[in-house]
């Protein structure tokens, strides 16, 4: 799942201009080119690291969505038990109805959040097309690395913002899951009280 940075092809040429002056000494120029190479490698590393974080959040969201399915199934078991005792006659019956209804709604909402989290936004990557190939062919390696490092920087910033948004959604879903699981424990306790009477 990835997307490209829109309308970036025209900026590649402008970004290829880096402060390597023609009158620089060979040693200075070589040192500058080496620093640009290091910048490029660092930019690639940062983007790949963010991709891993991005993917981990999506994987956690998918796993949590599967857990919510099981929780919803357990809540439906309580729904069937409540249906056989309608209308509610005791305080315990009313508590069972209210907690089960609210928990089922919360579990379904948490499931929706988990399902939508991976599709929130796609991973952004620099463009790769005919214009990019021409740019590579017409420019020196140091120019290409510098321009591409700038592209990676823009992609990195967009992806960090996206991953942070996804993490917020995931944290909300995790909190919802904890509440629903607690409600399930309470429902089980209340149902045992009801059976004991």
C-alpha cells in the first residue's frame, strides 16, 4: 500500500541544485559529494524505518479487528440469553440489558475503527515514471542523490503524520477493547448471580 508524492516531477531539477561550486578544490568537491551520499543513505534509512512503523500499526489494527469479532460473538451470546428473558423483570435483568447493549455498540464501533485504520491513508513514496528516468539519465549521481533525498524528506514527513494519526485510532480501539472485555467479565458475573437465584 503506497502512494506517490503528487506533482513532484517538475521540482526534481530544481532540487538537484546543491552547493557544489565549480571553483571548489577537488578534495572539497569530493568531500561534499560524500556528504550528499551520506544524506541520501540517511534519508532512505529514515523512510524505510517509517515504513516499518507504518506497517506495524496496520498489522496491529488487523489483529485487533479479529479479536473484536470474537468479542462481538461473545456479546451476541448474552443477547440471546437476554432475549429469552424479555421483558426485564428484575434489577439484574435491566443491568444485563443495558450493559450488553452498550458493550455491543462499543465493540462494533471499535471493530470499525480497526478496519478503517489501515485504509486511513496510503504510504507515500517518491514518484517513479518516465520523467524520473530522464532526470536520472541527465544528471550527475551527486545531483540525483541530493534531489532524491529531498523527495524522501517530503515523503517521510507525510508518512510520519499518517502513522501518528493511525496510532491515535489504534490507541482508541485498544481502550475500547479493554472496556468491552471488562464489561464481558461483569456480564458473566451478573449472569451467574441470575442463575443462582
